[in-house]
């Protein structure tokens, strides 16, 4: 059974998520990435310097942290939303 990450967007679109859980219709949800403390530390330091990454910066950071570019992109999107909520 998939565990929720706690994001509100996961509960939206009830029919789709119910179909995905059944496994017979729709795509399976990708497993949530468990970032290591070292990865989070490096991501946070980078975020403090710059809120947005260009493609080349994202590629370099992904290679250094052994993550995909999509994981880096998503982490930065989520981190910017967290900052927006805090402000």
C-alpha cells in the first residue's frame, strides 16, 4: 500500500487515486523519495543561495547528489511553496 506524503494535492482527484491504488487502471504512483540528511543539507544550502536553478545547475546538482533532475526540480518547487506558506 502506498503511503501519503501529506501533500493536499494527493487527496485531490479522488477517482484517479482510487483507480491507481487498484493497479488495474491508471498508472501506479511513484514511490516517495527518501532524501538523506546530506542531500537535504546540500539542497537547503543551494536554496539559500538561489531560489531557482537553471538546467545546467540542476544537472550538476543532480549528479553530485545522485538524484534525478526531476527530483531536484520537484524539491525546489516544493521548497519554494513551503517558503511562500511561511511568509
